[in-house]
C-alpha cells in the first residue's frame, strides 16, 4: 500500500504519519526540510525532499502512489493565497489526471461547498472541483474550525479576551486536528471507497464563541469573555499589520462568508469526533497560560480564519 502524506510536520499530517506507521505502512512524506520531522519517525518513512509549489517535484514525488493525502500549504499571508493554492495543487491534479495517482484524500473545509465568497476557503472549493474532474477517486474531508486556531490568540486569552469575527451566539463546528488525523488515517487505510466522496469532520458538538469562552474559563482557571469585531475592523487591522490586499480579503472573507452557513454534511456518526474543547484546552492552552491572570484591558483587535 503506497501512501503519500503532505505537510507531515503539521497538526494533522504528523498524526497521520504516526498512525500509518502503527498500522504497518511506511508512508512517503513530502517535506521541504527533513530536519523538522519528528526524530522518532524520520528513519521509518520514505522522505522526498522538495517544495510543494514545484509542480515537477510534486509529479515525481507522488508518481505511482495508491493514495495521496493533500493538505494545502499556502499561507494566508501570500499576496494572492487563492491563486497560489490552485497553482500548488496543479502538480497533484496533473498526476491524478494522468493516472499516476489513483486516489486523493483532500483536507478541505466547511465552506468549500459554497464555491465562492468565503475567502481563502474558496481555493479549497476549486481544488475539489479540479480533482473531481480528473477521474481519480477523491475524498474531500470538510473540517470544522480547528481548536488549534486558538493558539493564535494567546495574547488576547492571557488578558481574558476571546475576539471573533464570527457571530458570538451562533453555534458552529469545532474540531481537534488530532481527531481529523484519525479520520484521515482511517480513510487512507480503507480500500473500498470509490468515486467522489465528501465527509464532514465536525468535532463532538457545535459551539458558539460564547460557549467557547465559558469552556475556556473553566479549563484555564481564568475568566474569558467574548469580544466581537467587525469585518472592516479586521481588514483594517490586517492591513496595518502589513498584509497585502489579497491576503486581507482571503483572511477576512473566511469568517465573513461562512458565519451564517449550515454545513452541507449533517452532523451524524460519520462527522462527529470525540475530543472535547475542554480536554484540548486543558492539555494545550492551560500550560501556555499558566501565569496568574493579568488585568483585562479592552482588546483592540482580533483574528479570523477557518480550518484548513
């Protein structure tokens, strides 16, 4: 069983690699810097060193694979993230069209089904369409909002503030990236799915940001309150931070475009994963915020983004 894993050092990819090894599979991993791989697994995987934006490298590194797990590596800060994401996926799409790759598991996102108006998530929708047109078997895993996105808000959380561009009272899918990795590994190892498949990965329950703040208050042992920020305020803050206009719209558009949507995949036994936000926050956030809670001045900024 030949399986290729991209972004093997990320939150999801590193979990996938470890599970494949435990299943007796030696995965082929695409990585820019092999030194970033976990030392415990470095000698157990087939390392292909290169740049995923290099189409020739991707074609060569994925050739002959039964299944490729593709995670778009494009940073939101790219001057034109959507175009960059599509260019980066072009090598994989070409390999699938040529029959060099039989199956692709794509890490997509809730909102990709909108096919427009959702910032950088739009690129995932277009990659879905490009892969579907190749004739290869394709599985699109549309994940909810990653718990790990909270790691980008440590300064605010240290002040007891959770800023959001989403509607504070509206529940949405939240998920632990480790659980996403579990679903990915299960699908990579399964050999009986064919054609085009779409599956949501929604975490154990839908959560509003108000509820998230309540959960974090308990897990962190410090009060956390929600502060909503407007789309224009987010754009202004991103622009002031030096992001080019394309990146500003790609970031701000993710929350703006998905805040009122209901995921195409309903919550059911296939989309629900086990790890709670409380457990994740206690294990991952609490150690980073272990100092006594400081005074809580009003936050002036915020961040937005959906899982990718």
